[in-house]
């Protein structure tokens, strides 16, 4: 029999949105808990350089998230990491979240589950294909790598790989242009170790004794194929909403993002969305924090009104 715990607010997700919501909720004296399937910080942990958070002209993503977590912990908000959520029951006045170890009951819930990287379409179990340079790049010092993607993540992670000393880096993008910020593009493309190609995709990989030995790429305009000698592949093809837990309960956009109101409320009373999981134009650390601020303040008002109705 799993133990039960009652709280005012459950926050699902421990990225910048989830932790910001926890800070505001704690300051409103709401009994709050964060449930995180991995570790706090989310995708920001894999961001080598953050340049657009006020008060920090430049900071490593992981350092920023560590500082945010310290703030949360100073307010004595429990954080359950590596938490496997088995089910969510969102209808009704009491929300129920069952994990592999406990069952949580709450008056409100904030869904801050963010997004997850799109996987490589090739059917391969190769251990040399990665989705986080900061996590896995250390093994490729003085080695040749291929990076897939043309957005800010691909360029930023490529800069990190250069910093740790890869010998050569090839960047490919299927579209006809790159989409990263111009300053970031200039910084990367001016490095003599970098070769960058647009209109190009990965179509196959070559293995030797179970390890990556090469990557077959194709020019989409000509159909011409070429095998590059590489020892690691890093994939940054975009992200998809992490909505598996609640997509059958919460109203979502066609792309799978939460359709939140201006108060971050969903179609279910007491259920709110915050951060990259919400349907929006821009997804930044600061927009996630803004969503979370509104969501937490809305939760405080919602719970206060519940109490008022009871009395």
C-alpha cells in the first residue's frame, strides 16, 4: 500500500517554470511539492551559455539552474527527482498524482513538463549518438563529430564541443538556411575546425565493432551521398511537447501544447500550465518564468476562493 500525502499544490516538472512557480507558491504559504522525472533544470542544464536572463550578462545554464534550485530549497519546498509518475487524475476538486512510491493529493496542479528532443529517425542503437553535448561531449575531445540541426541549440552545443577540444565538427541542416542567432552563427562558422552545410541530411551511419565509424549524408538538391569519418553524432533537430501524462485530459493545440488562458488555467479547474509546454509564440527561459509567476499567483487565488466557498 503506497503512502498518501496531501499538499496544496503539486508542480509537475522542475525546470525554470516549475521552480519559479514553487518560489511564488511558497511565498504565498502554499504547501507545495515539485515532482521531476529527471533532475531539476530541464533542458536549460544543457545550455552552454545563457545571455538573455536579466542580472546575468553571461551564465552557464546548469549554474543558473543550480542557483534557482538553491532559492527553491531556501523556501523549504520538497523536490522529488527521478520521480516516475504512473498516473494523473485531474478531474474533480482533488487532484491525484500517483508515482512509483507515493500517492499525492492536492487542491491544484501546475503542469510544467516542458519539451523533449526529437529523436534521430534512423533505427540505430549506437552508443555514439547523443542529444546533449554538455552531458556527453567530454568523450570526444580530439575526435571528429557530426552535429545535426540549424537552430540555436545546435550552434550553442557546437560551440561547447569546440571549447572542449573536438578536432573537427561538421554541422548539417536539412533546410536551406540556418536559424540560429546571427552572432552565434558568426562565432561558430569562423572557426577553422568547422564545416557547415545546409540542404543536407543524415541518411545512414557506419559501424565498426559496434562503434560509430562514419556518417552517410545526402545533398537534398542533387541526391549525392558522402560518407564522413566521424566518431560521434549530436542531434538537435527540435523539440516536441512532453504531454504523455495528460494529453487525454487537458485541452491541447494541434501540435500538442497546452491551451492555457491568460491566467495559465486549462480547461480543467485547478489545473494550470506553465513554460514551454504551453502554446505560445516564443519559448525562452524568461517566458517560462513569466508563465510560472502567473500560474502560481492564479493557484493562490483559486485555493483562496475554494476556502471561501467552504466557509
